[in-house]
C-alpha cells in the first residue's frame, strides 16, 4: 500500500474504532464511519468489501501492534515471570489508555456472529502463542511447574486478563485497570509455580 493509501486506511480504522465503541457494531453504519474518517462513503468500499471486514481489520491491526509491543518489551525480561508481568502490564495499560479499543475488543467481540468471532480469533492467535511461549520458557527455566498443560494454561491466562478488562469496563471504569496488574500476575504465578 502506498503511504497515502496506508494513511487513509489508518484513518478509516481509527474512525471505525471510535464509532463502533460509541454505537456498537450493529449500530455503526458505514456512512457514520466514513463521516468520522472524513471520507466519502464509497471510499470505504475501496478498502473493505463489507462492514464486517472493517472490524476484522481493526482487530488485526490493533492486536498486531499490541503483540509487536509485547515482543519488543519481553526481550528485556530476565525470566518468564517478568515476561508474563510485562505482558499483563502492557495489556491493561494500553486498554486503559484507549477506552474505545477496550470497548471494541471486549464488548463488541462477544456480540458478533460466530463467523465473525472465528475470523477475529485468527487475529488473537499470535497473542495466545506468545503466552504459550512464555509458559514454555518458564518450564525450561524450571520456575514454572513441569506438568503444565500449556494449551489450557495459555487460554486461562488470556481469559483471566480478558475478564479483568471486561469487568473494569462494565463497572464504569471506577478504578484503575493498570493497578490490577500485580494482583493478577501474583494470582497467575501462584498457579504456575
């Protein structure tokens, strides 16, 4: 994609994030997204075949950037426990700082069709694999139990972080999400060791 096309693509995704967070996926017409992005309705269809493709691309883009951020930061971690802490810290901090993205990833995904959730699930896969890699690292270091079922444990960790964010949103964000990192990771580590 040329830089101009890439810039317009990003503008559309930013607009979609905001509009979907405010109106829900089903209440977000393409025309609302186009207006927020400052483009003609038809321009949207130069980038996306249908509205569902916008949501899938939004997940791919945002989760891709989040996983890249995780990877960049966990390289500096000396242990698997530190890496897991860093992932949780980034997850909670990034979503606390971008409430619109938190609503889209936490609330809208659950209200989407099964087909759409499956497509979005492909975007989540690298994140789940990253958690599994950290678990295997901890087992190799012998700081995590040798009998861990890494496939199940990665889902439990991801699901727990997901639920903490969802509860924070449902509560009306009455407390700091990033302040939940230490307690969350402490809980994980008690089960992993």
